[in-house]
C-alpha cells in the first residue's frame, strides 16, 4: 500500500510542494540562524582558542572575559611560575590600539603581544611568512582581513608597513586568525614591542599563560594558582565559556536570534502541520473507503507516517542543501568567515523536523482512527 | 440458525443511535435471509434504515441487539482486526460516489483490495487490468478517475469489488449518480458478472427502474422490513410479508415502488 500512499501524496502538487517548501524554508531558516548565532557567539573566544600552546589563563580576579582586562603587575608572572604544578608561564598582552595605513586610513586593531622568547600565543595558521619573523625589529603579523582592509585590492604580501602610536609596524606575515567578535584586524607582535605600540599604562600584563606540568590535571593547577596568588586562573575551555556567557548575558544577540529561531520553529511547525492535516482531511473519504475495504488501522497509520516522512525528509534535505549552499558561498566572505553549518545543528534540525511531521501526522491519524468506515455509505 | 446456502441470516436485529431523548431506532427487529447466488435489493424511502442495515451486515456498524450471521460468521463475535480481515477477504463494496482514489489509475484502483491483502503491486495491477478487460474497460486501464465518465467509474468500482473474488458484494445506490441508460448498463454488467453460485449481492437503492434485476426485494420503512418479494425471477409473486418472525408495518411508500410488488 506504500505506493498508494505516495501517489495520494504527490497527486495534489500544490499541497505537496507547499508542504515540502514550508519544511525546507523552516529548516533553512533554523539552520541559518542557529549556525550564525553559534558562529557569532563563539567569536568572543576566538583569540582564546587560537592560543593552543598554553592550557591555563591567569588574570586579575575581576576580569570576566578577554575583551575587558584589568592588567596584572609584572611580578604576577613570577608568582605564577612559582606555583607547584606549573611547568612554564609566559606573559601575554591583549588589548586594542589604533593602526594607521599608508593612505591615512586607520582602524582599531586587536593587539596580541606574545612572549618574546617562546612566541607562545603567536598565530598557528600562517598564510604568508613565519612566526619566527616576529624576531625582526618592529615586526607584526596581521590577519588576512586586516591586510585587505588596509591594502584593499593588493595581493597578500609581506614588507608593508603600518603605524601605531607613532611607531612603524612592519608586516612580516599574514595569519589566518579566527575572526574576532568586533571584526577588528588582529595584529600579533612580540610582548616587548606591543608595549611600544600602545599608549603607556602603568601595568600592561593582560594575562599570564601557563602550562601544567606533565601528569598534573589542569584544573588542579588552576586551583593551586588561585590559592597561591589570589589571581583568577581558568582553563582555555572555561575561559572560552566565560567569553561566550558574557556576550550571552550582556548583549541582545540571543534575544534577537532567539526570536527569529522561534518564528522559524512556529512557521515550520504550524504551516506544514496544518497543510498536512488538511491534506489528510481531504482524503478522509478515501481512507474511509480503504477501511471499509479491509485496510487495517495499522496499515493506514503506516501510510500517513510514510507520507509525513517523505515530505519531512525531502523538505529537510532541500533546506539543508540551501543552508549548505549559503554557507559555502559566504565561507570566504571576510565578515562572515568562520561561520559554518555544524553537523550538530543539522542533526538537531533533523530531530525538530521529525517531531514536527510526527506531530502533524498524529493529529491527522487521530481523525482517521476515529473515522467510522460506515461514513462511506453516506454519499 | 442455519446458514447453508444462505449468505446472511438476520433475526430480530436492531440498531439504535444516541440515548435518552435523542435516541433513534434505525433498525427495529430485522428478520431477513439473503441467499447465495441471488441478488437482493433493500429498497425504501430515505431514513428507512436500508443503509444502516447494509452497514450492520458488513460489520461497519455493530447491531444493538438480535442475531446476525454473515457467511457463517457472527460479526459481533470477531475481534476488530479479525472483522477487518473478514471484510477484506469476503466482502466487495460498490459505493454511491464510487470512492475511487483520484491519484490512482483505473487498474490501480481495482488492485486496492489485493494490495490490502498483501499481493505485490505488479501482480495486483495486472489482475486489475484483467478484471477491467472482463468489464470491457481494458482501454481505460491507465486512465485516472477524473478522466472517466460516471458509468466508467462505476464499472471500475465494480471491478474493484470483484477483483478479490468475495462471497458477498454490497452496493450502495450504484446507479443513483448515473443516467437511466448508463445505470441500466451498469446493472446488466453487475448482474452478469457479480451474481453467481456461492456469491450473494446486496443492493441498496431508490431506483425502481432496476428492480427487475433483483431475485429478492426487501421493502423497508421506519427501520422495519414492511414487505418481502422472494424468488422474483422464477415468476413467484410477492407475499407482501416479511419472514414469519418479522414485525410487519403498513407504512406508506413514498416512491411508488410498492406498486411493483408482484409485477
């Protein structure tokens, strides 16, 4: 009877395509908005996650996330190094400064000052040049988006210069740094040099990056640092979460995206649900005839579920295809770089679509089950 | 209650809808025997109970009281799933509005009872085409119901009722949606193909023009059989009586059909 169910489904082209496109657009909208939301909300932690050498971030106890930092004293670095279980600790400057291009165009940049000796915190993904080039005087590594902002239309190249705090910055490399939340260019330089690129403050030590000794759990080391120094120590994962939560709680982003996602969910549930329900009601006479002829309720339920699964899976596949096309087009677009369609989102939407079509089918099935087959004799 | 050579035995069957002040007695003690190899018509005015009786006989509705035996089975003794299987195997339906599935071709519509019984699609549709050919409809086998005339649709519905070789065929107003000539042609076809030894046909109808095809006519009014014409094709006149145990009513007919009793 499966082919009967499928033929009944596709016979009414308008409803069939209406159902599929409703589910497809709802899936697309959900995938699109949730993925962009996740992409944007993970950006505040971009510079934290880009530091892959260290596992522990030590900061002032009042520092909540890496966007607003109260500087440590230089001596804090040595205090952290002295904690048992810490294999090594290095300084990191993270702040913002104003960079000026050769044509006078300026922009605020995220300045990362990495340890002079070890270059811990330097970008790992280089498009041009090497992190070792940071040893050169006035050297800086800028991310691709930043280079294209200051030098639009020019091919990626080293040797260009910028100005920061009346000092020359020599571009020695182009990095593929993760996009920051504010879309600012990201400039890596040596710690000692960063101090010269920003206006002088009394203390400039933003973070101490540390590595636990082999065999010592990173959480234990964090506790020890906190106990010994009174500073706040977080693992990379925890600190990324802090940044995420800060933006979640202190911006309108979740509300904004939440409303869109809710609308997509409501439209994605109500429109296909109602259309499918109407579709079944219109076929009630035929289901009644089938029941009279001797088709069991179980078989009719199977037919309705099959119809629901076909429109659900087709609509879902179409929606995911549209979402995949969207993200592949915008993957290399600088403002939206790094925003992708995670498989978890795809899986989650598959579950949502499944529930929507099952819910719609259950409403329809209920009408068919309570249908007296004797109705077929009523004209 | 014997059922040898008898398709349906009904004794004192009643059917009541609703309760209290809204109670409606649709059937008031039906006594009727329907024999295999015969075509029985249930006739009477609207609301006389003929469609309700058809629904009770086919197991689509439960009788409120009384004894009913259909092809040797008591429908009320069967579990719901058994009743569905019983219907699928033994009953063929022809509906007033044909009830063909618009998305399926004529042959596929005919194949539905076989598909419901688990026959493979290809085999079922091939069988459907054979039955359509037997009803001179081979050339329309691939047409959709919307492409068929009323008479053609009813022939497809008749083929659907016959395709799984049921022992009891029930037809609800099979000619009411057709003009006189087409209706007569459909009845000729039905009479020629459906009625055979070992199979009974029950037709609910208003149309007196098709009474000549009946072996037995049960005239109904107000939920009762008010008169019964038996053995009509052998020239026996109507006794004007229901079976001995049936309640007799002198309700007035409204369509002139009683004028044909004994005619």
